[in-house]
C-alpha cells in the first residue's frame, strides 16, 4: 500500500496550463500578483482623484458666483479630496501591516510593471 501511495503522490500532470510549483513559489507568485494589482489600482485611483480635483476646481471657478453651482462644485471638490486622502491612508496602513507581517516588497512599485 505504501508503494502505491508513493506512486500516486509522485504522479504529475503535464500539458498546457500553469506549471506546478512548490508551496513557497506559489506564495511568492501570489504575493507578486497581489502587489501588482494593489499598486496599479493605487496609481489609477490617485490619477483619477487628482484629475477630478482639478476639474472640480475649474468648475468652482466657472460658477461665477452662482450659489447653486458653487455649492455643487464645492461638494464635488470636497468629495474628491476625501477620496484621495482615503487612498493615501489605505496605502500607508497597508504598507505598515505588510511590513509588520514581514512582506516588505508588497508595495514595491518598481515591481508592478515587471512581468510576474
């Protein structure tokens, strides 16, 4: 029975698809994928809110004293600034938690654009 079990455990599949790796390699690959996704989403979020803040500022200037349009532009500007602050705080907390857990490279933005 032991010989049969060893043969079953040693059997590997070959063919198209993702190559089988050891557990440590899988975790490292998963960490790189998560790091890339978080890094790209952070960059996209910062760019989005920065553009929205600029557009809200132009809208605030273009309101020309109209109280209704001024309030709408002011609310839009406040909302976008809060969104940008939330992204910055989330990035900082994520980096702190990652460093406490020993995952120092999870937010390394230089690895975001390298192939996984």
